[in-house]
């Protein structure tokens, strides 16, 4: 897919990587793509995408995702249960 942006002062100051990364972060934040797909869209490593999400204060994990992960760990290691986050 090719996206053409108008030549405005704002877009002329942005690199292609900045535009792709911004789009990828926005799509991830809106729940349109997974983090792996967002990294592919941005053309960056998974770690770089996570850094960009952090810089933009976009949460990577929802509280429900964290709860599911902790429940899985507690089933795997019943002798060392972790507390579940409060709702």
C-alpha cells in the first residue's frame, strides 16, 4: 500500500520512519493491529516499537492482559502464587 501525504510544513519536517512509526502506534493504540504487525508496518524492530509506545504513553498491556498472564503463571507455578491486580 502506498500513502501519499500533502507537502505541508509539518509533513516536510518528518522522516518516512517517523510517519510510519506514528501510524503504527496509532493503529496499535486503537486496537486495529497487534504489536507485531505494528512493528512490521513501522519497519522497525519489536523493541523499537515498544520504546515508541512508551514514549507516546500508549500502554502495551491492558489490565485484562496482565490478569490473564498472572493467572497463567499461577497455574504453572502453584507453589508461588502472584497476587492479581485489583480491578
